[in-house]
C-alpha cells in the first residue's frame, strides 16, 4: 500500500456508529422530538431541527435501493466491489458495500441484512447481504 494513502479514522461525532458496528449493531441517529431517524451524522435533527438527537440500535434490515460495481482502484478499497444504496426499515438511506455470492446481480428491492466483519482493520463498518 502506498505510504501516501490517507489514514482511515472516524471523529467523535460518528464514534457511536463505528462502536456499534464493532458490537455487531447498526446504529442510527434518532430524534426524540419528531421520532425520525437520520443519516448522515448531525447535531440537530434533519426533519425538525431539534437538538434532541440520540443514537439507537436499528433493526439492521433494509431493502436494496440501488447498486453499482466499482472498478476504480483505490489503495484502501481494491475493486471491484459492489456499492449499494440501502433503504433501512427506519427510513434512512445510506451507502454500504453489498456482499455475498453474486452481489452485483441482486435485484433492486431485495431484502437485506447488515453484516459485520470483525476482522476488518482499522475498524468494522456495516455491510449488507441479501436475505435468502
Ligand atoms: Zn426531529
């Protein structure tokens, strides 16, 4: 790996997301005022702007909204890999890798579940695979 590759890290604001992944939980921010979930990480609610944002363990279930196969080489992310936009049961869309056999052929709308590879370095990130 080239020495000029940026070091992967996360900040204090997103730490609960990555600490949850280390435990095998998909964590999302939740607004206690309007009961909406949100992504990306914010200090105030995206829906009602209230400062009552907390972290909650999400279901880990989602449907496939879209996918693309990334072939562009990157020092930290050797391709090809499948990048998906998933729609969680909590109503949040975000990007994650889609893994599993024939991941690139997964039909849009497929049921997905979050999976966690705890051998990843330097930290675990949620990925999704199709529910069979
Ligand atoms: Zn809100």
